[in-house]
C-alpha cells in the first residue's frame, strides 16, 4: 500500500525514512512512522497513522509500541478523546545518540577484545588499533556534543532545533 499523504515530497521523505531505519535494523514501517511523525505538527492516532501510510493498524500498533519503548516516540492523550496519540519524544535526538553510543561502546569492547587475542599478525594488530582509535574519537566527540547540547539554555536549544 502506498503513502496516502497529499504531498509527493512528504511521501518520498517518509519512504526514505523507512529505508534508512530498515538499514539500522528496524522494520521499514517503523521508519515510515518515524518519518511521518517527524513532519507532523500534531500528534496522530494509530488509525490516523495507518490511514496516512496506507498500512494496517495492527502493523502500526506493533511498531509504534517499539518506537515508544526505544524512547523515539511518546504516547499522549488529547482532552475529551479516549484514543492514544503519538508524537516524537521531545528528547528523541538525545536518546537516539545515546543508543548509538551504546553500540559504539559495544563495538569498541569487541575491538579491544580482538587486540588481546594471542598470536596477532602485526598487520592485524595495527588495523585493530587504528579502528579502535577511530571509534574512541567518534565516541568522545559524540559524548562531548551531547554534553554541550544539554548545557545550552532551553530557548537556544529550541530555536536551533526548529
């Protein structure tokens, strides 16, 4: 089923978000939900998301729950309405980077373990040391960027994220 959004540009964006998230190991529909909610001004219900994406409500429910558990989306209620609605979590970018840092730390630990294996060929040892140094630099730079972001006054952070 295709995207039923009125704008071809938005439909293409939503599909690209789905493909990008799929490369990161998420179901494509989860990425499409993320893409839709990234560009939605208001929270959307499961039915609204399913209709806009042209997919089943059950599929949206499963993947919206997954994205809530990951801290990317948050479930909200609207006054006078019993339905649950979904929107991007306010700290979603920070949480996403924190998850990437977890992955970097895990891979760095794997590289460190590989460096300690006995009988290393010198070329392998050098390759592992270089990879380890790069991952440490990326991890430190990302951690530093997150710390700087969190130290900004809220008004500055909100203005720059808009």
